[in-house]
């Protein structure tokens, strides 16, 4: 997974390993090395956008730089996430037999 900032060339370490295994050239290898240098062993150094959890960023700085472009996507993803959660909650309520019938 690449950093959500289009100007950033860093790649998440999980994808980095796949890319280096596939031998995708010097530029990819440079991004791989840089991302892995920042990463803790066994863990990704990339963090999800806390609001939408759709995009990962390599740093807070990259997230801030990408915010203007990401904002509409983030807002829509949050709406979809909230709608799905409401539907799941309603489905569970109905499965438990909690109808809207008032006695």
C-alpha cells in the first residue's frame, strides 16, 4: 500500500516485501528501503486515516499535505461506514425479535 499522499513515494512494508520479491526496479527498491527503515520489525509504520479508515499514510506530515484531496473521499467513506453500522444494528435488533410493535 502506498502512502495516501500522491506526492509521497513511500510504500508500506507489507507491499514492499512483495515488490522487492517481484524485482520491480531501482525506484521501487528505494521506496521499499526507506519505508522499511521507518518501520518497526513485524509492524507497519503506516497509519490509517482515523476518520474513514480507508487510506494509510506514512506520517502525519503526509496526511496533512494530502488532506485537501482526501477530505471529500473521507467524508463520503465516513457516511457509508455510519450507514452500514446503522443497518447492521437494525438487522441484529430484528434477528433478536425486537420488533417495533407496541402493546
